[in-house]
C-alpha cells in the first residue's frame, strides 16, 4: 500500500462525535475530509471539507463519495455491509464489510469470539420461543436479554430476574433474535483499543477501566487498575480478534474481568470508541490520529500515556428535561487540569451524549476526585 500523504481526501461514513474527532484530526494533519451523513446538522460535517447529505445506501451519493476519495472509513458499525462492498469496488475501504458484519449482530459476534479461542459471557441464543427451554436449562439467573442487532448504550436490553420472565421479555422485544447473557460477578470492565495496519502489525493504546451508569459509559479511568497479567491477556485477545478479521484501522474490544480473575470478551467495535476519548488529551497519539495513520498506510503514532486521566461523559440529562438549562461551564473551566469537549449537537436529549471532559493529574485517585467533583457541580 502506497502511503496516502497530506493533501489526499478521506471519506467518512457517519457524522457523529467519533467522525467529528476523526475529521478534526485529519484536517489538522493536512488531509481533506468528505462526510456522508443524512443529518444536515451532523457534528462531523461542521469540520469537513464537504458534507454529502444523503442516506448511507443512496447509490448516487456513494458513487460521488467513492469517486472523490482516496480511502473511506466509518465511525460506527451499523453501516449496511453491502454499502461497504459497493464502495470497495472503486475505492479502498477500511475496515472491511466482513469486519462490520461480525460486529453488527451479537449472535454472529459471539460465535466469532469463540472461534478465536476466546470466551464471551455465558449465553444462549434465542431466536424463537422454542429456544427458551435451552436458556432455562443452561443459565442461572438473573440474566440480561439483548437484541442481536442495533443495541448500544443499554438500548434493546432487559434484565431477567428468573427463568419465568424470559418469554414475556422476548415478546416485548417483538420476538427479534436475541442473546440471553448470564449476569457476571464483576470486578471491573475494561477496553482495549488498537490500531492495525495492512502488514498485520498492531499497537494498543493504554487500557481503560470503564464505569457505566444505566448501560451508558460514565467514566474511563486510565491507566486501568488491573493486574499486569490481565492487561497482557486483554491486549493479546484484542490482537487475536484483529488478526482473525484481517483488520485495518482502529478496533475497540470491551472485556469483563470477573472477581475470580477470568477475562471475558463482552463485545467489539470496528471503529474508534467512547472509552478512547481520553487519548486526545493524555496520549502522544490519539485514537483518531491512529485511525488516520492506519487507513492511510502510515507508521504508527506513539500511544504512550503522558498523564493519568479520567474521561467523564456528559449526557443531555445535564441540560434538563426541556433542554433549557446550560451546565455550569464556568465551574468546570475553573479546573486548570480539565479539558472540555462539546460535540456541537443542536439539541440535548435525555441519554444523548453531548460531550465529555478529561481530567488529568499526577495520580489517578486525584484525577477521579476532581472529575467527580466537577460532575456533581454540573448536575446540581
């Protein structure tokens, strides 16, 4: 692959906050960026050279994008795989359609994880009422029912307290294909984000320890407070998944660490990740610059951690039920070690990611204390 140097044009499918940071990083490196996104007010398009406002499967828009770009990438996994296949006939596309397909469906994803010799959370596939008896026999409860497709940030998920509740929950999910996962006695949740090039070389960012509230990421703590053997196993597992996918780009893999010390693969995302936002402020090279580097065939950027950091998500809840109140930015900006990032979204909604801030310190404990103090003021 001949490296694509500054002045080349990069295509981005998707216009959310991940695309926004990618676009900002690419533009700062001297690349042009074209975003294809149906939302006319998309966060990424605010920084792009061109915004193609069209559905992801709009043939005319896809032809225009492929003809205008030197390489195309994505910011989320639910782009239809056949769209990537169409684009790849005339323009390089990273990651590949096959990588996205494996991450778009929890049933397919878990089978792929097992095929790599890794362990997912114990689960049973439920695609029809007849599968419920298997779940009753093989799982202990409580458990969590997740729709196989289009679930994120806690969407499409229901807690199942006993085997007797499975059928009602399955009906509530409109009998869509689901996985039923056993609840895990967790020690912590972590994520590994890596870049992988066409030669098969990969490099990991520092591991993040993730804290969730109501199924949505609240904070990422870096470096993660885990044992060295767990960190090494997680990085090795992420690399194995990337190798089996023959992946090019940036891949995120989320893990559960049990109180017994077991490492379980939760899910993977063929893209940059919310839990990697800290890298913009705390690493030599961010996950977004690494994405640019990987899809352009450039050398890896140094992903060294420069400072302990806590990344805190800000949801639309902070703006109030009627979107009328503004968080106390003055209080946040009083912190001289905190970096604010707002996504440029026009409307705040409950549960919608509106921005984040990164709090840096000489040690993780003080960064966490300061980050929590700020959040308490913002949410007051």
